[in-house]
């Protein structure tokens, strides 16, 4: 076995950015650019009143989505749960807000 020369891109630091987005010099720039672009919330199309705990299936029905779509949104928002579990009102409000639904607590006007 002989010596294997590393690819030339590794020898030249300026040519290592071929996988990075435009305008990014290194991985830190790419991560900062990704964190600076929050997804805008859709406009509110309706308002609902919810109890203290809300089931995932009920949220799916309100948002006219498949329950797995709500589960994926929960994962993106870092909200723990499952298909058969309920979530707190504050978490349900955050999830439904992503679908243009504003939630208020039951008994509040």
C-alpha cells in the first residue's frame, strides 16, 4: 500500500464550500442563516375554544389534517406526544397556530 493523496478540495480551504448555501463561508454561517429565517405564521382563519388538554385527533379534525401531519408538526415544534395522547392547551395553541387557527381557553371570551 502506498500513500494516498487527499482530494485537492481539502488542501484548499476556499474550495471546501461546494456543499454550502450561497453566501456562506463555513458551516457556522450556514447554521446562522438557517436560524435567522423563521417560518411566517399563516393568517388566522378561525378562532376556537379549547379545554385544558386537547387530543391529537381533535386537533387534526380542527385543522383538517391527517393525525400524522399533526404529529410531524409536534415533532418540529419539539412537543412530546403520540397519537393516543393529549397535549396541554399552550402546546395545542402553538400547533393550531401553524394551521391558521387561533385557540382561546374554554370559558374565556
